[in-house]
């Protein structure tokens, strides 16, 4: 994949609205959209920081809400499709891997691990049954392929879902302006500051353990913003690392922050 396909370049926006982990909390997401929808302006960007799926009670409804709000935002004069960005988080990565489970060396073991990480809620959203999946994995590749094909068909049958999952980006960033020292980098869960952006691999969704120890700009980025903390440490705002995880899907809230181009937080919304 080219860098253009992997990353969303946000340009030089007026403001950036960044939404933390949603985890299937459709009602909270709808309330958040009601709040920020009246204040979204041409020149703004809206970015969902991954982990939109999994854990919560209404995964499919949450995806429908994401798509509905995108349509509402694009109806604003001067807003274009590239102004709305969805990042791939750990939940989205697992879901895409689950749809190819027949190619895994130990599919039953992989599925068991995914179930422990919260994939069951997404599986149920598309009509899947974990016990049937485990049975298919034991039966062999033919049975497992039939099972994953049914899940893929259910995803295709949900209007817009296939397109959304195909549009996921690994990270997003702003381009520094002449009067701004550095840009902003948006990720799902983590970043390995010892490696360049193009060599992160799966650090974006599984490399969050050291995120809180980022104490200096990362390359051209004065601030790195993520939407999920795998250690469930909650919201954290540090000079160079910001975590927008309110615990959605785990009894907590969805967080959304509005950033100025220089990284200053203009507003913090909790739902």
C-alpha cells in the first residue's frame, strides 16, 4: 500500500474533532453527534480514532450512526469527503482478520484469543455465533470458509458497512503551517517513537504500552493523539501525548476533543 492509502493527510484544517474509542456505544455516539454536529464548520476535520467496534451493546447500530453522521456532515456546504476519517483500531483489525480466519495456522486458538479481546459483540452484530465458529475451525478449512463467507455476506448486506471498513486508515496527520512549529499525529492506540511513520506495522493498534512515556515531539509531530488505552488508564493530557479514552464499552463514556492546528485543546466533550 502507498502512504496515501495508509494514512490520511488532513492538510491545514481550521479545527480537528477527534473521537476516542466508541466500542459499539451507539446511543452515546448519537448524543455526541447531536452535540458537535451543530458546531462543525467548513474547514474542520472529523476523525474517529479506531475501536469503533467490539465490546459494546450495539455495534451494528454504531456503524450505522457513523455513516449517518458522515452524510449529515457532507451536506454542509464546503465540506468534502476527505474531511471525515476513520482509523483502524485493534477491534477493526481483529474483525478483518476474522473474516480471513481460514488462513490462520491455528484458527480455533486465534478465535479464542479474539473472543477474549471483545470481538464477540461484533460477531453477533453480523449474525455470527462463536460456538459455530469454533466448531467450524475444528472441522477444517472448508467449514471455516463457509462460516466466514456468511459473515462477509452479512457485512456486505448492511448498506455502507463494506465501504467504511475498506476506507480505514492506519493514522492521520496535519501538515505544519508556516506559523505552527509542528503537525499533529492521530493514532488508534500507540506509536513506536523509535521507528519512522511508514515502518510502524501494527504498533498503531497494538503498541500502546509505552504511549504515556512520550516526552518529546515525534519527528514532525508536536503532539500524538490516541483514542484507546489498552491499560484502561482513562483520559490523559500531556504536552506531547493525549489519550481520549473515556472507557466506552467498559461502563465509561465516549470522549471527543476539538484541537487547534497547533495542538491546543479548544474543547473536550464527554458523553
